C-alpha cells in the first residue's frame, strides 16, 4: 500500500480524493498496489464529509509522517506551496502538482531537489488539465527535435472567442456570461490577458529545450482588444481568431509568444472550440502530433494528477530523470519575430490606400463591409518593422497576427 | 552504450536506422547513454549504403549476440516475425515492433514471455503510426475507466473518403489516385475492407480491458460500398462519412466494431482529414481526450519505434508491467449493437413512405435531390432489428450507421 497526502482540499484536491475512491480498482491494478489517502491538509473543516476523517491543519504532520510517500500539491499560488513542496521532496517524498505558477517559477530547482532525493516532482496537470502532454513529450516524443509547440492552452479565452464567433456577441457580454457559467474567474485577468497560457508554454518550452524559459521573457498579449469586427474579418477569410501560446526552435534560436492569431481551417488548432484545449507538437521526424481534451475542470485535472501519483508509486526510490537546467534560455528578441499582420485602419480605402502602400508595400485587402475603416493583410515582416510602419500611419485600430499560408 | 538490432530493412526499419543517426544527440540525452545499431537483418544486400557495414543475413547472429539488448522488429507479417521476437525475448532482449498483425495475434503471449524474462515487448508504432497512444493509454490514462475508444486508424481509407468528399470523385477513381501517390497498396484489401483498423482497435481494446480482444470477433465493414451519392447525403446533413474503429464498455459489456459512420461537426473526429489518424478516448473522469497525427509514413512510424527503444533502454532488466490476459474478452453479439441508420431505398418517396413507416416507425427524411431513391434516418435500433426490417423492405441500396445526437 502506498500512502499519499493531499495539500489543499479545493476543486482539484477534492477531485483527487474522489477519483482515488471512485476508480480504486483500476488504480490498484495499474499501480500494482493500493493507493490510500492518509491525510489531507486544509485550513478549513469539512464536518460530516468523508475527508474529515483524514483532515489535518498542520503541514508538519505530513512532512514528518514517514509513512507518506507521495504528496499531492493542489493548493495553488506560490507560497506556502513552494515551501511545502520543497520540504516534502527533501524528505524523499515524491510530489505531484497541478500548480502551473509553482512549476513555471521554481520548476528547475524542484526537479533538481527531487533528483537529489531519489524521488520525483511531477506536474502533468499543470498544463492542459486532463490532456496527457508532459509525459508524452518526455517519453513518447523524447527522441524528436521539437521544432514547434503551439497550443490553445486556456479554456476561458477559447470559450470567449468561440462564443464571439458563433453568436456574434461582443467580448464584455461573453465574458459576463462565462463568469456566470463558471468558465471565467471573478477577476479574469490571468486568463484574458494571456498570463495563464504564458506560464504553461514556459513549462512546455523548458521541458523540451532542457533549460529554463522564463515566462517573464515571453511576449504576451491577451484578447481584450478583440472586437466583433475583428471576428467578422476573420470570417471573411474563412478563418477564426484563436489565442495561441507557441514556442519555436529555428536553427537553435528559440522564440516564444502568446497572442491572438488568425488561423485557417488547414490548421489542426482551427477546430478546437469552446472550453477545449489542444497542443500541437511539430517534431522533425514525426511531423505534426496533436493532443486534445479538457484543459480544466475538477475531475479532468484531478485525473492528470492521479496519473502522476500512479507513476510516482511505480517509481518509489527512483528518479525518472525529468529535468531542465536552471540556466535561462535566451529567447530571440520579440522585435525580430516574423508574421503576417491583419491590420485595420480608421478612414476608408481612399483615405488609406496610398499611404499603406508606402508603409507596407503590396498588401491583401480584406473587405468585411465596413465603410469607415480599411482592412488588409501585410506580407511577412518583423514585429519591429511592423511597429515602425504602424507608427508612421498613426491610425491603426487593431492588428492581429496571421498564421496559415493561404490567407 | 546500448546495442540494438533491427530485423527488416524495409520502409520502417530503414527509418529507424536513419533517425538513430539523425537525432543522435537528443536520443543520447533522453536515454542517458548512446544507442548504437549493431546489426540489421535483411535477406537483401545494400551495397554502398551505410547499412551494409552492419548487415547480417542470419537471425541467429543477432539471437546469440549477448551485446544486443534491444531488438527492433520491422519485418511485418506473422512468420518468421513471431519466431524471431519470441526467441529474442527468451534471450532477455527487449523487442520494439511496428507489426500490428503480430501484436493482434500474439500480444498476450509475447507480453507474458517478456515479463518472465525481465525485458519488455513494446509496440507503440503498431497503432496510429507516429501518434503516441499506447504509452499514454497505459501511463497517462491508466487511472481511468475507459468508456470508449473511437479512432480513425487507417490513413488510406481516410484519405479516400476525404478526397471523395472534397472533390466529388467516386471510390474507384480515388483509390487509383491513392495507389499512384503511394497512399494505398497495390492490393488495397487490408485497408479498404477495414482489416487493418480492426487489428489496431483489437490491440487498443486488449490493452485497456486487460484481456485478449480477438480481432476475428470484431464486426468489420469496409468502405468499398460507399458511393458519391452517400457522400452527398452526408453533406446535406452537414456531416461526413468516416470509417471508425471503436470499442465501448457499458456496464462491463464490451462491444467493438469497424464500419463507416456518418458523423457531424460536433464530434472531434469530424475534422480529421486526409492521411491523418486520430484516436478519441473517453475516460470516466477525464472525459474526451484525442490524439492526432500521422498514422503512417516512414519517419513518423520509425519515430514511434524509437520512443519504445528509448523506453526499453531506460528499463534494462525491468519489465514495465504492460500486459493483457490470454483469456478472450467475450464481446456483445453484434446483432445487439444499437445505432441510428441512414438508409437509401430504390424507388421514390411515394413508393416507399408507407412501407418504411410500417417497418421502422417514424424516420427522418434526407433529401439530396435524387428522384429515383428515398433516403432517411431511423431511430436508434439494434443491428438485428435493422436487418429484419431491411429484409422486409427488400430494396435497400445502402445503409450507413449514424453517430451524433443532432443528426
């Protein structure tokens, strides 16, 4: 029997507790032995709930319990999660976490402590919720030179953009609706500004390139400036607007960005709608591989945590060798990134056509039926070049990067 | 250093040879040591090619080479692949194969021999080519009660159906084109009749349910009877025809089938086109998870073999515990499977309406503009019930099972 402790009985933590009871027989069969929740740490009490029998309020009880071999961290936030995880690893207890902020901030250090103590620091649930991505990247695609990872890594923003596309509603209305349905937080900043997706792509990039990709180095742009007019232009292009988080390796130069993009139906991410997430991995041998599923939700996320618990239970005393160096990856300066840009200018075509040609050369006009503005797509250019040209024009309403060769 | 041997220098075997050279540094880093191809078995000679330096013509040289720790089997076919694999495992050498026929026929026996000899029998490449599916099912979704697996598991048939849909071409024309492009074999039977997909779903089902699902027990129907008219009806329904292989577990009653189906855009498999494959897994906790990528192709398939080689190299002397029992899973008799059916009858609506109502009760008419036939969709019914009713009518041109609630 393997004893585990759960730190934090919130949404994910209680999901872990439930699945370990509900799927007991299959988990026991897969693990080769029974997994038993010996203690759950939470400041609150849960009288009359099954968890009350194993509830503790003091982390030191878990830290010093030599029978506890695996700790599940589902508290969220950096502190005291970091201190508790570090203490657990230092006691030789493997830790399985769903906490992306923790992994993005302290991943390399915690992985090193795990290796030193012959235990494991696992974090499948920190990216893509229930979608298996961390372990497949390491064990199924480890032989690949990964050229690119591009993902829809945030369900809230994907839901908002999907609703805006399907119902023609504006951002604020859909956000309010998403908050009512529980798909968006009261304070939606981390989601709608792209910070959540940014931490997730930083984790994937660190894992794949073997050194720390600092999320603070990644250019991140959210979806708050996307309007119904932008969506209508995308429709005219038989395309959709999606916020993607991506990292690319071109001749050992690594670049990363989180931003809304116009993508067309030839791209696998195009059909990923609603609260679903997907991660597209381009390997130099295997080509495109995509992983799709629920990127959030109590049971989906808890399921991913338990996959880690089973793996940790099968590797007691053995570090499985997942790591990345503390050294920071130097990303290509964002000004040098190349894209095509969809641009909207105030004023009609006659006001703009000449000066656009002067600033951008030949462009592709996009007509969505608005007479008070002029929409077009540029040739591929760097962010730096675009900024200069846009500044020169002075009347840019919005601009969205464009993926997809035939747009 | 880990020495491996490759049995069979055909498409996949030569791909393995190439990737081990081409991606040497990343493979060495992931494995923790260098992987070296010590010998390649093939009856042919390849003068002036790098492989000629390590080519052998006699399997016993590999079998008796105590330095060879891992054998890659990419010969295909049942014999002598089975004998060579068995002999290798009995010598304690792990085997990594891309040979679905071998796994579907002898999987449980070979897994047991591997366990006894503290080595591994891995077969990631046998299903879905380069798509990671076998290992994720075991290690990332092992904690799930899998309710259903449904996959587009054959790239040839998916390509044919996609071309028929996009270009309006008939089956024979597209097949000929696919053969010219190398997407279909000279003898396309195994693909177009569904036998290939059937072996693959049998492997996935055996893995997930822990006992042998015999591919010969699975009802299998190919795509040779699908016509351009069927495709046009599907278009009228905003749907596509896809051949899927699926297995379901409902209250511990397991059913499996390979057949063309009409599926709509609400289903993740809908957008999987061309030669791509995808496998949708429904877990009781995680919900829908989908894996997508190239289901065939030299380098994609070889990449999956090498993922297995890396895993085998990291587990020398340790069996990782993948197994299924030799006992056969008793599948639900196909006559009891329930579907809605899209049906085409000869004769116009006036000829048919009354007798259809008598045979099927209320149906949903589908009009694709043909005056010489009558198309409709039934309510859900068993295969047995459908057969009786269809027999009674006597004028069925074709029938295709329908998935998707809102069709």
